[in-house]
């Protein structure tokens, strides 16, 4: 049995928060997400993919509830951390760019959303290849 902070406990908290999120039980998901984030921050000093992922998850939780002012700084912090963690193109960073763009788009902040959508698309094209994006009708 674990006592204190442990990565597996933080992951379990995050997974339970994700389950509640998928059931739209946001008030149950939020404290678990915060607890997992706090534990990850205590376990891993500085930048870490688990911290960036949890920040993104918490931002998405707020986004789903249209709590945009709470969501935006978390998406930004997550994206900045991914940029420090991954040099060059990475699928997780492309998704993070897209998430921030979607947040701006949903608020009608189109000029702010546009560069993030473009950067995410370019990155996904580099990662997946142009053939992936060809449509046939």
C-alpha cells in the first residue's frame, strides 16, 4: 500500500477524474484533478509531461463548463510546458495548440485562434504527411 505521494496514485486520481468528466460529473472531477496535479507537482520538479497533461485536462474540464477565464491560463501553461519538453513537432503539442485555438474560437476571438489552428495543422501535416489530409468524395 502507498503512503504519501506516488505516481500511480496521481495517475489513478487523474483517471477517476477523467471518468467523472466523461459522465459530465464535473464537480466530482475537479477536486480529483487538482489533487492529481498537486501530487504530480510535488513528485516531479520543473517541467514534466504528466504535469502538462494534467494542466491540459483541467483546462478541458473548465472549457466544457464554459469557464473560459479559468481554462485559458491552464491551456497556456500546458502548451508552454510542452514546448519546453518537446523540441520540434510532437502530436501532444499539436493537440495542445488546437485546444487553445478552440478555446479562443468558442469565445469569438477568431484572430487569436487562427495562428494556433494554423500551427497545429502544419505540425500535424509534418507528423502525419500530406497524404493523410487528402479527402476523396
